[in-house]
C-alpha cells in the first residue's frame, strides 16, 4: 500500500495482520478495518485550531493523506510556531482567521467549506491561563464548542465531528486508578471545567440533534488525550519546550517538580487516534462510535519530570544542564492522571506506537533540525512517515 494514500486504519490493519494476532485489523465485532482504504483522499475537512501545535501537525498529516483542509482559528498562539516554521499555510485549501466565540463567522466559514469531517481543536489549552482568565477560558472552550456544533446543524454535508477535550475532564476520585470513558466527569480548575463543559455540550448536541432519528447525518465523538510532546511546541510552562529553549541558549533548566510522575505521549499518537476515530464515524455503523474515547499512553511510558528532563538532556548532547528548585507558590496542578485506553485499542484498533525514548528522540531531533535551519516542512513530513512506518511494522 502506498503510505501517502492509505488511511490510519489501513496502517493499523497491516500491523495487526503482520502480528498475526486475534486483533488482525478487526474491531471487537470482527469487522475488517481494511474497508476504509483511501479514507482521506479527496475528503473535505474543517479543522479549528489549525494554527496551533496539534492543529499544524494534523493539517500536515491530513494533506499528506490526500484531504482538503479548511482551517479556522486565531493567529498562531506562539512565536515561533510550528504553523510558520513548517509552512503549514501552503498545504491548506482555505485559511480563515476567526474566533470561535463569533457564531456567525464560524457558521459562515463552515457553510463555505461544506466539509465531510470536522475536527474541533481550537481552545484556550493551558491550565495556568485558566486560573488567570476563567471567564475567557470558559467562553472559548465551552461556548466555542456549542457554537461549532450549532454551526454543524446548519451544514448537512458533515458526517463526522471529533471534539478534542482532555484527560483532565474526569472527576478526581481514586488517585492512580486509570479513568475509563464511563467514569464521572468533574474538573476542579477552570480549564478542566471548561473542557468538562465541552463534553457536556457535545453529549447534549449528540443526543438532541445528531443521530438516526434526529435527521442530521453527523456523528459526534469526543477525544480525551493527555499532555503530548513533539517538535514545534513553544507553549509556556511545559517541560519539553522549557528544556529545549534553555539547552539551546546554554542556560540551566530549573525543575520545580522533579519527582512528579506524568504520562508522556508523542503528539502523533493522539492525532492517530483522532484520525482513526473519524474514519470509524464515517463508516456504515458510524453511530456506534459516537461518544467519548480515551487516547492515553501505555503505563510503561510514565516517568518523572526529572527522568524525562535527564533523558532529554542526554539526547541533546553537550552543554545541557539541569537543577532542582523549590516549587513556586502557584495554583496546584492535578496529580498523576492515568487514562485507560483499552476501549480505543479494542474497538478502534488504535494503540501507541512510539515508546517514550523514541518520542523524546523525535522531539529533540526536530528542534535541533530547526536550529540548523533545515526545511521543517520536510522534517515534519518525514516524522509523520516514520510514524506511519512504525504503525506498519
Ligand atoms: N497540547 C497538549 O498537550 C494537549 C493535551 C490535551 C488536550 N489538548 C487539547 O488539544 C487542542 C489543541 O491544543 P494545542 O496544544 O495544539 O494548543 P495551541 O495553543 O497550540 O493551539 C490552540 C489553537 O486554538 C486557536 N484558538 C485559541 N483561541 C481561539 C479562539 N477564541 N477562536 C479560534 N481559535 C482559537 C489558536 O489560534 C490555535 O490555533 C486543545 O483543544 C487542547 O485543549 C492539548
């Protein structure tokens, strides 16, 4: 199969078949995943948040798979940004700079694109910013999702909607126990509450307006993934961007919570989950997949902040320095969040492909290529190709 034209499910299928296991490219009811060959070729996709970190990677990947991508977002949230450095604009079919708080502009843009698939990634994505601006965070993340789904009601071309939320939507109950999709939702801080609200809005729209009896053909799912790493992330208050910035400047990285355990996952893992989920929603039994899905790393990829910083420093090479400093007085972060992603593994055929070491290696390599002035479109597409290769291996 030509990698550039196949679907994620094809890759998963091939991998399972190569493994010869019972999963052999079929879901829990034994359906053959190979049915969706070329799922993305010629597909029209509307992607909110295309100027962001995940959105830029997803745009590059979708275009590589043959989709026509229409973006809707504010300007890139950082400078530099993956969007600019990897020249993502060049692959877009349309690029609308608009606010998800503006319902009319969002609806008009969606109507103009008339997509088959919608990925909703636009958000205020930072926990600390949620404490600084709770009203703004709720307006963008909760009402922005309502605006998006209300706009979808007006466009009957849409068949599949993936709303991206987070692992932080779960009510913190038993520390350490992995959360499953049916567990109660909560959200103690404003960011988590805004994403929990996005889940509630998605559920209400799914039940009320989308479904076999409701007349609109769209199937709506939500995707819950944890923090991700990868090249091209310049966001504030994230470990990898902080390390890479400091190493490049010859400065010492000061670790505030070196003993804190976190799950670590490469950005392409969660994006593979979103793509596979959308493919399932587009299928004949798409309604079965309309609902919430966890996409989390294997428990082997849990490591402390200190361990990850040390691994990153080793990969960086000479001159990388780390030290510990006392934790600052600031709003508390949630403890270790674990996701149980077995439903996605069994029913979608998705599973993590890159172990922590490989994810860090790819992230450092991307950043060092950027510092050398390499062609970052090519570097990013090469990493996507390598991920697809891992899915086939
Ligand atoms: N990066 C992670 O580790 C992570 C983890 C869990 C969930 N998520 C979720 O994934 C999605 C993407 O995250 P990211 O890391 O790429 O974030 P990012 O900050 O890099 O990108 C955010 C995108 O949303 C757009 N945006 C922000 N406010 C907007 C508004 N009012 N109207 C229109 N567009 C707006 C930005 O322009 C940008 O395109 C978010 O929904 C986030 O909550 C991210």
